[in-house]
C-alpha cells in the first residue's frame, strides 16, 4: 500500500488556560432544558385550553358531534406538534447549545409518528363526519371534499407530503437510501406545514373564532418560520456572502482521506469549539444542494477552517477530488462534543478511523497537564491511518499518552485490536486508562463500534453523563 506523503510541520493553537469543572455546569444546562421543555408542554396545554374554551366538549350530542370534536382536537394537537417538530431540525443555535444535534434529531424522529397518527385521525374523523351528513360512502365523500373545496386540496397535498416524510424516516427506509436523497425528501416537511396553513385558517374554527386563538397561532407560526428563515437560510447566506469561503489547499492524510483547508474573509465568524461540526456544502453543479456534516480536524484559528474527509461512499468519494478555489458554504457550528461538557480533571479521548478529526481537534485545544489526557486511536493499518503523524506529534508536544490499537479486532464483538491472550476489552482499557471511571470520555467512530466502547465503559463504572458521543444523526 502506498504511504501518504509526510505531513507538514505541525502548528498548534494555544490551548485554553483554564476550564470549569464540576457537575454544577451540567445542572445549569439541565435547568435550561427544563425551561425549553416546559414551554413546549405549555404550548400543548394552551392548544387544548383553546379547544375547550371554544366549546370543544359542550356541543357533543351524537356520533357526528363526537367526530367533529375529535377532528378539531386532533388537528390542533397535530399542528402544534408539527411546528415543534420542524423547529427541532431548524438547526437553531439555542436548541443545539442545550441538547446537541443528535438529541434534537432523536426527539424529532420520535415526534414524527404521533403527528402522523393525529393527522390520520383528523382526516378519517372529518371524512366520516361529512359522510354521515351527506349519506355518501367514505371514498365518494373524500373525493367530493377534495374536488369542491380548494383549501382541502392543499391540505390533502400536505397530508401526502407528511406521509412521505414519516415513511422515509423509518429505519428500514433510511438504510436503503443515500443521505442526499433522504435530505431532499425530508424538505417536504416544510411543504406540509405551508400547504396546511390555508385550510387551518379558513376552516379551522378554533383558530379564527377568538382573538386570543388567532394571535396565538399566528405567533407560533411566525416564531417557527422566523427561526427557520434565519438559521437555515439567511444566516448561512449572509456569512457566505461576506466571507467568500474557498478551498485554500488539499493535503492527503491517508490513501482514502484528505484534509481540506478553507479560507476567506472574516474567518472569526467560523470560530467554533473543538469537537463541533459544520454542514459542508461545495457550491458546484453537483454539490450545492448536498450538505455533509464534517467535524473540524484542527482547533479554530484566524487563518482557516480544516476538515479531514474520508472516502466512505456517496459524495464523500467525490469530495476526494475537490479542487482548490472551489467555493464552499458552511452552516454551523453544531454539536456539544466539546470541552464545555467536561466535568472531570482526567480525560480519555477514543477514536476509530475517520472518527479521529474531532478527537484530534479536542486534543489540540483541551486544558490538561501531561498526566490528564489519554488518547486511544483504533486503526486498521497504522501506516495508513488518517492524521496519524499529526496525532503522534500532537501527543508528543502536549505530553499526552497515546495508545494506537492497530490490526484486526480481537474478537467479533471487540472494539480493540488483538491483544494478550485472554485479556478482555475491559481489562485492556483499565490498563491503558486506569482512571477511566473518574474521567470524561469522548468517543467518536462508527455507530456499532461506538456502542461497543460504551458497553465497556459501562462495565468499567464510568457514569453515563461522563461519556460523550455525538453522531451525525439523520
């Protein structure tokens, strides 16, 4: 195998001089999360209150009125939850700061099914109610509603878009389609919200019958849409126009990975904490609509932003050929895989393969004496691993302990390479990092591998809040 060329002399950013430790800062984060979640629940309570104050249960006398009440309440709750769900993936910085990208995305996924169920209940109850009034069967009634009521046409399109989003978000669907295809289809969620608006205000008595209700729903829509417009569209575009970010140079770091250096004007706008990631969008004919999440592979500085990209299929393989001078748009930074979540003096950094970029960046900027930080790097081939030379040099300069685990796995269920006969992953981890139980541990690598590391850490007695992982969830 051809070895990559020697990497240039390593220039390191100065690490921070101090870091706040202790569990108190996690308690402060939890209080912020509690406030955000309380506001979410308050919006649902307000929605139900509006329904009740508008006589939601007072007019129930027969099956038709029951169906009408079910239709109204299901629609209101589905709309409220859908707006919350959209906000969760609007990449708003205030949500990301408290939860991190993966937790917000997980919450977004969990809300998808309840929303769809409520919308299905709304549609079925509404069609059944009108069918009882007209004497038509359900199919003919549905066709009549869609045919003769323009706002129902848009709501039917919104329903179809929502079903598409939910179905393509199921695990079985996501595993069968590239991220790029899923990303484009998922934009239909915005279409569902917009297409549903006309019939909600023209036919929704609970929205337009009271001044308070009307103002509440308008305020909710404006708040969500303003966050989307600013964080997803305007802020990235404004920053792109003022910075004119371009690929400065490319360096090959292994046979299947490259480091991409981006530079431009006002680089301070792209300053981020080590461990965070950006959505990288090459503004080429084939790449401008395909964002990819990449962690910084070096600590922030005033000269450039650097990403190390491995060839893992799809567009990452095409990005291996990106040329200097290519214009790039970055969205972010995102994530809480950072020292801001650190509570302990000792730190263990664990990476596998192309999971090394955020670990390498953390090692560069982290506050710690020589005995405080241990780096574990799992690779297939020590001579052809991304950023290996840099990581070795960084560990030498900072005085950190570096252990490279190279070669085949010890066993099919192991996350380590082969070691002494009879030694388990737990035995070897405790030998490498005896203090791991009382350390903050940062883990980055493939999902299955990361889960195996977490299981070992659990057996070692490392509390879950001290284990930090962040996936580019989608």
